[in-house]
């Protein structure tokens, strides 16, 4: 089955009672036991739920994995990965990373005696130099949030293999439609399903996918044990969103190319970050490991020519809002929004400025989006 077909069919034909064409929502906390001591497949929704299991089947197929765990948020999925580690372990992560992941690794996990180093993951030699004997996890986020830096997934997997460390890749920005990290040797693909997988900005959710039975068994303890599991209704919404993943990703990408090319030629824009552009330093590498470029475009405003406040205030279709991956276009200032949890020095170290804008390009007509940007840049 090709990805488009998998997205529509896998995990869907589940209703044995009435043969409904879509998967029912099993809104039940509990399921009856046939008899004392006979544990049914589903008994309590934190441990397992038929609607969530349908989504897990769908996501496992899309990521070319065998096992999936659906969580209540993307951060819950990342927390589950952190709990695969033990006290004393060390995490290597990219400098340019989603702010919430930075906060978890830098501010919360040290309480459990885990340490973290942030490296420029575009440089494999820097990754080699930063590793320690205790490095147990290399966290990958490619393309990264928000500067869309591309990490050589195969290269990092090789380094991790040399030292017996686990690899996990946050695949939120591309979705399994454009990138399948497990095929490149990564142990765990991680998602905020809040973004492209759901695609309609009406759910927060997450997922973990692996081909490794041993990791799935550990997650089987961690995800329900820590209470990280996703709800049946949210799972149903994501399952519905996934059916149009292929069509949406193509539409997002088409518009993102139009926006990136427009911004690249604009006098009030200092720099555009979109790996689909040939001018992007990660373009060639991206072509070797991803089959598309997604819908996020970031850029640096020329703050001598236009203020960030005026730019955002004059947008009509791009809503000033956090998140990404929904059908509607959003614009964010990572400096004060998604990456505010990083101290200013860490934001600067990864190349962010108050003039950096992250656009989640939606599926509206591209001409309306370009007109919107032109008006705001001219403000
Ligand atoms: C790349 C990436 N990973 C993880 C997350 C966290 O996901 P959630 O907000 O669903 O907890 C986000 C949220 O913006 C993200 O952009």
C-alpha cells in the first residue's frame, strides 16, 4: 500500500457490530471482563482503548514501524522517551530545537540526574566531540523548529550505534508523508500529532512509533504508567485528520514554496529558512533523506525597515498564534512565543533573533497569502 492509501485505510475498518465505514469512538473508561481473572484486550482506557488502538495501527503503518503509542500531547511523547533513560544518563540534542523539548531536557530532567548537551547537529564532528561515555540518547529534530536546519539522520544514527546510544527523531515538521526516520535507522519516531497529522488545529496529541519490540515493551509500562495516554475522542479526530494527510501535505508544500520564493526576493527580508530552496545550506542533504519539504517557512525580518509589531499587526490571513500544521496559516515570533522558555543566550546561540518569524503556511489560495505578506511587510 502506498502512503496515500495507508492514510485512508489502515486502522479504519474496525466496527464489527454495524460495519461502519469510519472508526467508532469508544467513549468508555472501562470495559467488562468476561470473568474474574480473564483480562480482556481492552479493560481500562488509560491502558488501552479501541479508537486509540486504531490510530496507533495507522501511525505505525505510516512510519513503517511495528508499534505505536498515542499520547495526550507531543510533550507527553517526548517525556516518555526521557523516561526510557536512567539516572546518570546523558542526552545529546540539537541547539535549535522546539522550546518545550529544550525545557524538559534542560530544566526538568536534571532533577532525575539526567544531563543534556546541546550541539549544532548539522556538524557531525561536533556531535562526535560532544558525546560522553554516559550518552544514552541522541535526540534529532529535523528540519528543526524554527530555523529548519537539516540533520544528517544516517550520520547521527552511525555515531549513536558506535556508542550504543538510542536515537529518537521528532518527525513533526515533515510528518511520515515526507520523511520516515525509522527507515534511516532511527529507533523511535516521535510526533506532536497536534500539527500535520491532525491538521485542523483542534487537538493536542502525540505519538511514538518504533520497530523495536523491546522499546515498545518499555513504552507499554511508561505510557500508561505515567498517565500519558491520549483520549479516545482526540484519537478519533487525529485518525480523521490523517486520512487527508497526503493531500494536505502536498497543498502545504506548494504554498510554502510560493511563500519562500516570494520572501527570498523581498527587500525587507534578511534571510529565508526553507530547505526546499536551493539556497538553503541543508537542501542537498534534505534531498537524500526526505521526499518533500513541508509547510513551515521561517525568515528574518529586516528590523531596520519594518518593526516586528507592525508586521504581525498587519497580517490578515496569517493569525498571530503558536503551533503549526493546520489548514489555516499562522505566523509566530519564536523569540517571544514557542522559544521563550529558552534563556536569551540559548536563543542567540541557535541563531534566533526578535526579527525571526515562523510561518505555518496553510492551504488557502497562495495569491491571498502573498498579498497578506506583502501588505504586512510594507506596513
Ligand atoms: C517540533 C515539535 N515537537 C513537539 C512539540 C510539542 O507538542 P505538543 O504541543 O503537542 O505537546 C511541538 C509543539 O509545538 C513541536 O513544534
